[in-house]
């Protein structure tokens, strides 16, 4: 599939924003976060800012953005519509939670915070299911996609929270441990997804698609078009094996290994400027790594329609 930057940015930014928002909603009511209104405002502004920026970026991918509201009406059958409904619905409890946390104290924000966290998780799950529900793409139609989406959202959110606490001079051991645990979980989920894609049997081949497999190997005699068309541009994108291996290495280093090492350094350093700097660098490295991961997520996906254009399997 063609890796459109608008969708890459949307899934990366919104995932991080929802991950941070979910953690704020769960942790603030227990008094685990600083009581300072300035910290609360900065954390909520970052979380909601990433969500809004991601949603606006997704509109740029549409041919007619002004008609995007119509997608909300198909929630009974469309995961894209469910995602839109969940994204819009999340803003209501998030607004109540923000007012309660900033002006009424963390103890009052309990129910609104937990509803906000639940809605953030539901929205990320709906985003993942947009791809996991597409059966013609075997790299997507598997349980590892929602697992990795949710785990990466939690990881980026936890790293952002740890960075915010470090910059505010409120670094805590539990936040660095949470960041480390979330990195380990996301790494395991992503490796599981890659392993599944490498070992799962093809959904279809040229032989099964034509029904001529009993005769022998089926190959394309002539291209169906004299030049690239929409299907080839959007669903016939090819990434070289060498580039894929390099990008996976970049993802492992930037998204997982570096954030884990830097978060461990922040934990060992304890409260102070060094801890905040290390936590900030961990969040920045993860952001770059997740973009590389998300680019590969689209580029390595093979749609069964490519069988019509000479692919041996999909």
C-alpha cells in the first residue's frame, strides 16, 4: 500500500495523544500526578493537541474533506465511521475531566478521567480495526494489528508523560518504570506482528485466484495496462527488501532500544535536569521510530488485487 504521510502522521500523532490522554485520565484521580494547574494544562494541551493535529491530518488524505462528516453516519458497518464517532465522543468526557482536574482538584476528576481513558482506548482500537478488518491484506487482517496499535499508543503516551514529569522537575521512579514496561510490551507486540507476517501463509495466489492451480504455475503473459493506474499507485506499492530490513533496524533502535536505554538512564539518574533531558530524548527517539514503523506498516502490505498485475501471491 502507498504510505501516505498524512495517514502516517495521523496514526502516529493521534496514537501518542490518546495514549497520553488515557494515562492522564487513569493516574490523575489517584493523585499520582503533580497538583500544579500549569502541569495539568501543559499535559492536557499536549495530549489533545496531538489528537487534533492527527485528526486534521487524516482529513488531508480525503479527496473531498468537506464531506468527512458523512462518514460518521455509517458506524453500524464501518470501523472508519466508528473511529470518527469515538474520536468526537472522547472530547466530551475529556473536557469535563480537564475542568475537574484543573479547577476542582484531582479527586473530583475520577469518573470523567476513567471514562476519558476508556474512550481513548476505544478510539485507538477502532483505528487499528480499520486495517485489521481488511481481509484482502493478510499483513493487516490479524490480531497483532490491534495489539501493536494499542501497545504503541501506550508506549508513546508513557514516554511523553515521563518527559513531561522530567521537564517539570517532578520525575518519579514509577513513571520511568512505566515507560520501560510499555516499551517492552510494544516491542514484543511489534516483533510478534512482523513474525506473523513473515510466517503466515498467503491469503491467495495466482493459482487460487484463477482456479488453474491444478494445471500448474500461473504467470502473467501481458500487463493489463500500458501505464500505472490508481490501483497500482495505491495498492501496488513496492518496497525493496534491503530498504525494509534497514527500516526495521531503524525502528528497533529508535522506537524501542533507545527509549528503553534512555528511560533506564532517567530512572537511575533520579529527579533533576539530567533525568528530564534523558526522558525527553527517549520520547523524541520513539516518535521518529514510530514514524518509520508506520511507514513500513503500509509499505509492506500486499493487497490481493496485485495478483491481477503479476504478483505471485498476496
